């Protein structure tokens, strides 16, 4: 069991930047996958980016070249750096961790943090 707490959301102008953080209540077991999802009103939840404990990284096509996911190695914290933000990036952003223990993966979710991109 691990609790995730997100921070860093807010209101920014188009072209601006935000850095989201996700902090776990303990260090994550390995192997694991850390990631960010987002959900806009009336739309389904969308996978934004993932990073594994072996540092394999994947991005959604819509954010490639603009967003960067990273982690503190061996710790309980990871980040999403968002640059060149667009109005269509407006959503609630959720962090998630899939960690393996006793041969099984368990999935945990943060509470979500609002990101609004608007003039």
C-alpha cells in the first residue's frame, strides 16, 4: 500500500510552463512504472507519459517534444515538466504507480491536480 500526493497544478497562459510532482508515502518497490494521466471534462482519461524503474520512457503523441517525465532514482518522487502549454492541455492530471511485489503489480493513484491553460 502506498499513498500518492500530487502538487504543482495551476493556471498558466498558453506557451507557459508547469512542473507537477508526485510523492509517495514510501519508496516504491522495484520493478515499477510511474506515470501521468489526464482527464478533461467530458473526455476519457488519457495516458500522458510513463517512466519505468529501468528508465524506459513513453509519451503520448500529443505531448512529445513539450513534456518531460523524470524520477528521483531510488526514491518515492517523480515529475512531469510541461512546456509550451496549450489550451487543449487543460485537464485534471493524475499520477499513478504500478509496483511489483510478491510477483504481482499493484496500481495506486493520486488525487489529481488541476491544470488550466488559458489567456
